[in-house]
C-alpha cells in the first residue's frame, strides 16, 4: 500500500477545509453575544439559543417536520418492503419498468415535483393539508426506501427460508419469522435515510407547504430570504448536531458510504 | 415463497406502490403538462382551459428566458467541471488513506449530504457577505482594500453549489475505486511506469464510469437547484427553478410556471440521455 505524497495531503487538507468552512462559520456565528452578524466573533454566548424559544414559529415547524418525516418514511417503507421483495425475488416481464417507476422521483427535478403536487392538491382539495404534504413526501423518499430494502432482500441468504418452508411453515410465518428479521437492517437504514431526506427537503415542500404545514427548512428559507441573523445560525447549529447524531447511527447501522452511494 | 410459483405474485406485491405512484406522481405530472398548455388571464388572474402553445412560445422565444436557461445550464456545466477537478483527486487520496483516517475523512466529506442544504447555504452566505469571513480575511491579508461581497455573484453561487454537490462526485468515484485492483497499479509501477503514467493509463480509465455517473448526478441536480441559487444568487442571478417559483407564487401565472418547469425537465432529460448514450458507446467495455 503506497502512502499519499505531500502534494496529495496538502490538497486533501484544503479540500477538508473547504467542506468544513461554511459549517464552522454557522457554528461560530451562533455563539455570538452580539445582536448582529460578524465574522470572526469574539466571546461565547448562548443568547441566541435562548432566543429560539421566543419564536414559536420555528418550534412548531420543527415538530411539523418531525411528524411529517415519521409519517412519510413509515408509509414509504411499508410500501417498499413488498415491492422490493417482488423486484428482488421474482423474474417477471416489466420488472425493470417497475423498478424505474419507483426510482423515478430521483430523475425528476424537485421543482417539477413541487409545481405538480401544488396543482394536483389544488384540484383534489388537499392543498395546504398535512395529508397532502405527507403524500408528496412519500413519493419523494420512496427511492431511498426501495434501494436500501432491495439491497438487503437481494443480499440475504435463502436457506433458512427454504428450511422453514420444508418444515411446514406457512408463507406468512416464513416472512414474519425469517425474512423480516433478516432484512431488518435494510428496513431500518431505508427508514432513517427516508426520514432525513424528508426532514431536509426544501425545494418541493416550498410549493406545497401552507402556513399551517410549514416545515422547518421551509420556514428557515423564508427567514433567510428576509434576513440573515445569529438566530438562524443558532437553529442551524442545533439542526447540525441532530443530523450528526443520526448520521453516526446510520453509519453504525448500515455503513454510510453504502447508504449514500445511491443518494442523488 | 417459491419463486415464480404464481405469475401474478410480484404484481400483487408491488401493487400498493404502483397504485400510489400512479395516483400521486402520474396524475400530478399529467395535470401539470395540461396546465402548461392553458392560458393565464391577467385581468382576472384566472386560468383559461384553452389549449395553446403560447406559454412554450414565450419561454422558447423570449430573450429573458434564454438568459435564465443559459445561466442555469452554464452554471451546471461549470459546477460539474469543478466537481470533477477537485472531487476525483480527493476520492483517490481518500482511497489511499489508512483506517481510521479513511473512515473519518470519508464521513466528513460525504456526511454533509445529509445536512440540510439550507444550513450549508447559510454558511456560505455568512462567509460571503461584506462583513463575512472571506471579506475580513482578504482585507487582513492586504488582498483587498475594502469590504468584498460574493453575495449575488456568479462566483459565489458556483462556490456554494460546488460545496453542496461535490460529495456526490467523491462518492461516485469512491465506489468505482473500490473495484480497482491495487495489484494492477503495483504491477505497472514495478514494470517501470511513472506515477503519472499509472494514474493516466491504469487508474483513470477504470474510474471513468464513476466520474461519468457522478457528473450526471451533479449536472442534473445543479440544473434544478433552488435554495442555493435563491439565497446566494438572489434576484440578480435568477435560474430556472427560482423563475418557476416566482411565476407560481408571486406572479401567480401557473401555466407559464408549468411550461418553464416542463422545459427544464425535458432539457435536463435530453442532455442526460444524450450524455449517457455517448458514454455507453465510448465505454461499452468498462460497464460490466
């Protein structure tokens, strides 16, 4: 195994600095004690973290995103499991097409999804409702759920299932007692990736979210479009801490590089 | 659960998902395509369901839209090229690291993909402002006389978008590097090839599929990016996504907004598909 040379390491250091710079800037600004923005800051203060409590709009939006992410990824995963078994286990005409359909939201620009859902919900009377935005998010996160569940379905050994079936277990028992536990890491990883994707989504949600169903990123976007202050940096810092915690969990559960290879 | 015991089993299993997609993705897309052919009535603010090509003619013939589409695909191309230039070497350097550094840095590089785009863009907005970190640093180094702002500039928008999207490139190249046999590199070196030759003749051809699929992801995501161009580029640097947003939520001209979105969808699809076709022909052997 060869080592990286000096040039490579200098390049690598610059690259890492580039990746971390904006994130560190957000954290630095969030701890300022001043009433305005400046970089570099001097002194540490939790003033802006306390201020968040005076803005119920952000707190409501956080809960909204949490409920929405939970509902959307749970629905997506429950639909994804049978679909992934169909795609992963059976040879059938139209298999490629079915896969393509489930992965298609990745190919469609989020703006297009946003305007389409806006029009659709308007026509069927679901505009601005929690059900509407949840269904939109189910479609949005479905590719991630399918991918991870499918990977565990195709990767799992079949002998235990065959043994159980030979010994007289019914299809349902085999699924519940053997298949489900074996693909559980894929299901959990898929759920978590779907949840994070839903929680972070802005572009599509900005079209479908009403004041009552405004998600945290959408509210943050509207705030930043008006003014950039240490308050929004404090909220972003908390969001980063939460994301890093989930990220470590996802890495333990599944291996982050394997999870993310398909994100895009 | 014997395979193929019943022919309709897979259809039965995927039915819930397919029904969901037909109702919630198929129908909305069809409605939007229909909407893009309708008319907006400026006097009443209503939508006239009369079929015509007016919106598409507007988008395709107006120099205002040409500029916006040109800027959008121009930025997408620029961001893709920069991502290749910095993402490919980084993936290679990462791959040659030892654990635990390898896993730590991989996490740092691709982890930001899961941090909200809003947060990452906010970071750049903080650095770009005239009171921001970059301005302060440049003045301190004596490289600038007064405050410099990269907000609402093409440069600023490109830097922020590269930051948002470069992890996809690193990841795609990383995935193809995993399949590379280090012994081939060693063999070439022991046979007297220079490091440069090894990179050019051995490594590059094998990671090409990764670079190409990475660039497709980066290109299409940049072309449809909304939050970053909107915050960093503002009204001065409008792109297709922000224009569609304005038509929908400010002007309320939904049919025109729908036409802009459909043109974006079709243009991106055509570019990606022709690029894909090109690659498949050139690198037919590399793909399995």
